[in-house]
């Protein structure tokens, strides 16, 4: 795993000849004016806020501990990136995991001389960013540090697409979104848009964990930490995830109350048994293409070439609309018979019926 290493605040500041007091954010180097687009500073942890556009929904417990260990042993050499929201608060653009690691170290070193090292964290203070630049910068920075899971990536790209669409006054294309986030594969971006629309049962199957609701109000935990199960290590390919989404859609039409349960069962089986994408595609195709063959309903009556044939034994099981049509046809025959009985009506000789047993033929 690629880990961004940053020295502890004290060591980082000393190496730059900067003051070590972390009580408030101070530039670590002189020269740039306050209007400069970027400044290097130490930011107290309690002045940091979550980025509403943060693409990462959670941190893996094991990987976070690896980062904590790395910081203790080697220091942190990559500052986080922040955006000032007031005189005393900063929104994290990139670096939520590094902040979470510092928070752990701060709690673990309480009552010791080392605690002061983790009261604040080195940060690059960015210039003003609008919602679009905030979302794209956060995505690019996070994706470069450690690849996002498919669900987080899909959600972040969809948010960027929505903001860009508002700017353009039309729906932004996958290519346009791919260009602004430095992604070359627009087909993959398009597929990620589709994954974002997939049901939660599919998304949870992809990441192997229940979905974590993002706290977009800037309060509470900066980044939820979860312990990834062994099963979750067997991740699903993006194409496979979309196949399961297609399967869920098919099941939801036929058995909506059981669609989630059935889809989850198949996803778990595929992940546990290590199904290939090709096998998943073949399975889904087989399920969707199977059409339950319903026997053609037995004909209750037919009216062809001037002959009406009624199968009396099938009347009881006939649909109401079929019986209604038969009733109207018989009524029209009775009306015709009544007309023929009137004075001057032409009388037709009766014709012997050649109907098979169980049927009535009327010429």
C-alpha cells in the first residue's frame, strides 16, 4: 500500500525553521502574502472540518493502523490540503485518513510529552475553491493517495457530473467528467455512473460492508473507520457489479419482496467461490433469459368462417373477459333469431350439427 509519509509537526517545523506552537495555524515559511494561493501551515486538529465533497466514505481499520505505525516510525512527509472556512476553521480537501491517524496518536499519547506532536498537523492552505473545484480536487487527491473503492468512486464522479451539468446547463457527458478528473477511460466513468444508481444490496456486495452514511454537515467523525472482514477482500469487478444490478432489476419485477435477499445470496456465493466475470455474466444471462413457458390457454370458443364453437367443459376456468365476449356473441345470435321470427323474416332450415362431443356449433 502506498502511504503518504509526513513527519510529525515538530520535526516538520524544525526542518523548515518554523515555530512549533500549534495553538493556531501559522505559515511555516515567510514570503508568500496572505493573498497567495497556497500557504504551508500547522493546523490544530480541533479546527479541522470534514469536506462535504470528500469521496471516501470510510477508512479500513487495518490500513489506518498501518498509517499510524508509519507516522510513528518515519514521520509524515506529505501535508494534508485544506481550505479556510473562517478565521479558526479549515475544511479538509485531502488527508482525512492522515488526520484520523493523528487523532488516534493524540489520544494514545495523552499524559505524555509526545502528545503535543499530534495536536496539529502540517497542511497546505489552498486558495478559494468553488464547489466544482472542491469536488474535483478532493477526488483527484484522494484517488492518487489510495484508490477509492468502486462505490465511493461512483458517488464522487456522479456528484462532479451533477455540478458540472449545472454549470453547462445540460447533462455532462462521461468524457467531460473523465477529462476534469484526469481519467482516460470514459467508458469506465460511464459504468461508474450506472453503479451509483444500483441498489444498496449490490453496493454492499461490492465493498463487502454495510454502506456508511456520509456526515456532510462538518460535525462528528471526520472519517468512519470500519474493520474489513476477510470476505470483503474478495472484491467484485465493476462489470460484475453491473451484472448483479441487472439481475436485481429483473428479480424486483417478479418478486420485489425477495429481490434483495436473492441478489445478496447470489453475490455472496459468487464472492466466496471466486466466480470470474465471465461466469457471473453467464449466470445472469441464464436467469434472465429463462422464460417460464406457460401453456397456451385452452380455447373456450372460436368464431371462424361463420361457425361458432363453444367448449362447455372449459367455461368454468375461463377468464371473465373471455366469458363476457362469449356472452355478447351469443346475445347477438339470439337477437338475430328473434328478428327472424318476426313476420316477414326469412326462415332458414335447420342444419344438422357436426360438432364433436363437448362442443356446440352454430352456423
